[in-house]
């Protein structure tokens, strides 16, 4: 499973990193972000590419798990 650490990055950088990472169509990937806007944008992008997204939050940081449908 690939892990993308996009903490501290401003949009659109987290989405760009995810876009590059999923070009190989991994079955699953984890994305770490620390901004609500990044969480929402990555979620929207991943769903548009056929991934289901589950999210958890701890201490202001979000862990997004992307799973290919």
C-alpha cells in the first residue's frame, strides 16, 4: 500500500501528489493531510477516479484510505 504524506502542503499540491500516485491504479493508498480543504479536495478527486474513501481524524490530522472499487 502506498502512503502519500501531504501534511503541510496547500492545495492543489495534495491532489497533485494523489493524482501522480494513482496513475499506476493501486488497489489501495493512504493519504495524510492536515487541512480540511485538502481532505475535501483529495476525497472529491479520488471518488472521481473510482476510489472509495474512508477518513479518520486525530489531533487535527486526517488519514484518508483510498480503495479502488
